[in-house]
C-alpha cells in the first residue's frame, strides 16, 4: 500500500512521526512523506528529532499568511502532487489548514483519506477558529476516522460519518506515542544554544524555584483576549518574585508583537524563541504548572503529571478536565489571576491536579491507526478504568 502522510505544522509533524515510523517498519507499506511547509522554523527541529525526511516539500509558508491565501496554495499544490503520486490513501492529522487542504486534495483525486485525531469537538463554530470547522470538514471527506477517545467516536457516530462508508476506530492519540518517543530521543541531549540555553542554565542553577511554563497562539484570542492573558501573567509575576515564568513565544506576528510588548523586560519572565520538541518536553518536566491554549499541551501536561490551566473559553479535549488534571479558566484577567494564585499556593488542590493521567493514549495509537488503515483487526484504546467502547 502506497500511503502518503501529509503535514505542515509543528503539532501535525509531532503526532504523525510515530505513524511514519510504524509505517516504515511494516511490510507491504510504502510510506511517502509530504510536507506543505505551512510552518518553517517551528517544524525544523521536529523533523530533525524524529528523523522525518519529506519526500516532497512544498515550502508554502509566507510571513503573516492569510487563511484563504494559504488554503488556495495548499489545495492546488497538494491536488497536483497527489494526482502525480496516485497513492492508495492519504493520512492527515488534526485540524489545521493543511489537514483540510490535504483531505480535499485527496478527495479531488478520489483517493481515500485517513483522518488521525478525528472527532474532537467544541460544538462552537468559531472556537477554536478555524480549527473546529477544519476538523468537521475533514470528517466529511475521510474514510478512516481514527478517534483518540470514546467521546470523539461518539461525536462521529452522531454526525453520521458511517453513512458515507466511514470506519471509526478508537485508537488513542498518537501524541502520547510521540511524547514517550520524544522523551527517549531527548535523553542526554545537550542544552540548546542561544536564549533558551541561558534559560536552561538559569533553571539548573536554581532547581527548587517553581517554573510556570506558558504558551499561547490561538487565532480567536488575538487582540484583546491575548492582552488580558498577558496582563494576568504580569500581575502574578509581579506578586510572586519567587516564581520563574518561561514563555516560548510562537512566531505568528499577532502573538509575538503583543507578548513582547506586554511581558518583555520583567525580571522573572523569560520570553524565548519556540523550543525544539525535546527541549519543550524538558521544560514541561521541570515545570510546576503550565498555562496554555495549545491542544497538544493539554494532552501532554496531564501525562507528565503537570497541572494545566487552559486560557480558552472552550476545549475539544474535555477528558483531562473531567479527570481533574486540566482546568478551563477562560480569558478573563481576574479569573486567570485567581486560578494561578490558587495553584501557586500549593496544598491539596495542587496535589490533586499534579498526578499523571492518561485519558488520551497509552503509546500504542500509531500501531492501531495503521492496523485500521490496512484493514486489520484493531484493539480499541481504553483508558484505565474507562468504559467499554460502544460498537
Ligand atoms: C497553525 C494552525 C493551528 C495550530 C498551530 C500550531 C491553522 C489555521 N492553524 O496556526 O491550528 O495550532 O499552527 O502552532 O492551520 N510562522 C513563522 N514560522 C513558523 C511558523 C509560523 O514565522 O515556523 C509565522 C508566519 O508569519 C506565519 C504565521 O506564523 O504566516 C501563522 O502561521 P499559520 O500556520 O498560518 O498559523 P498558526 O497560528 O501557526
Ligand atoms: N511545543 C514545542 N515547542 C514549543 C511549544 C510547544 O515543541 O515551544 C510542542 C508541544 O509539546 C506540543 C506541540 O508543540 O507537542 C503543540 O503545538 P502547538 O501548541 O503549536 O499546536 P496545537 O497543539 O495547539 O495545535
């Protein structure tokens, strides 16, 4: 089977890497790696860490790209490429523009689509924007729906994807496979160079100083909501000089500009360039708690036993919220300050959150995804103590 893996952004590459590795190990599978290059700098360290070498690289990123502009270029480039490659199937992962374009370009060539991490829903049209709609549209186009959790499967069943001949499997999230693999690959790696290296040295010299790790990049938060998050962080950093904040800032100009303006120059807040995946895993392991709007970090934090505060109004990942490792704190400045203060105070509440939890995967998701695509029997993922998945 000639199987194309298409990705373009950092999280897609991280979560598809275990699947590409698995495909490389399987007899009868000929994996072809296609990169749209939706991201550039953010992608490079992931490709290096996981030894991913795109067979075809469209290098489409432009600075400050628009949704429509990138979508047009990616659909055209991918449809043309898939038409020439004629694979048996195309695998896409997640909810980015590359996912929607990859699925659409495959459909235009009548090539079946495997959607990895299918079925996550907020049921809110513009949150996350445009990802909620990207993921829903990809579901309309896909043949294999590789749902990480039982909830994700329920959403797909309710939307009727089986009426178009779709197959749904509960696989767990390949992000947890990537986490285990990344921790292994990052072991013993030298500290990074540059600003991030200086931050690592500072953290090493003061190992008991609590670290608050921060990320943020969602489009629906650009402008005023992002400013509220920054103001909240500034207040807590000012009130707690004993804390260190590390914020690897996303390269999107709508994030980088305001964050540097509002949080730059504070003595205990370190704004750094984006961290390589291995370095980011080390930062997460070293952290006391995490503040983020990232999808992937909402899955990794609980697995590492780190409390996660999610600065969003909705989440398509309710499982860890329900399990108690993640709290959805919204975008109100006072609320974020209050929630941070409660966790910084420590005590029973912190301890209850800081327990490793694995609602999203057991590290075997890539094998299940590939079994499903190859038409082999799939042993469904079931988190410990979780309900038996419905047929
Ligand atoms: C995209 C995804 C989002 C995902 C995020 C992961 C869409 C619509 N959004 O958002 O779902 O969570 O990636 O990070 O697909 N840039 C660089 N270098 C890079 C990457 C980005 O300079 O390596 C800058 C460029 O100016 C680029 C801009 O960031 O135009 C936006 O990148 P884009 O991929 O369109 O959106 P993200 O906000 O990164
Ligand atoms: N990540 C990283 N370096 C960073 C910040 C995040 O490698 O500086 C990793 C993180 O561990 C997770 C993924 O990038 O696996 C999440 O990417 P992002 O937050 O950009 O996208 P999302 O998951 O929200 O789509």
